[in-house]
C-alpha cells in the first residue's frame, strides 16, 4: 500500500482496478474478475520488487 500511495500513477491504476473488480463481482463475471485479479496481483508484486533495494 505504501508503494502505491507514494505514486499517483500506481494509486490511480490500483483504484480503477479495485472498482472494476467490484463491478465484475456485482455482475458475477468470474472469468473477468479472475483475470483482472491475477493481473493486479502481478503488477503489485512487480511494483514492490522494483522499490526494494
């Protein structure tokens, strides 16, 4: 969370993805939800690894 909150880009992308995930849940679009969630987690991991010394 700290990495995303220090970057306007990461924060914006993360918020959009979270909102989209909620929409997919409401519509029960599980395949789209699964795909977006996997992509979101991978981007988060990449961002964390990028910031490590």
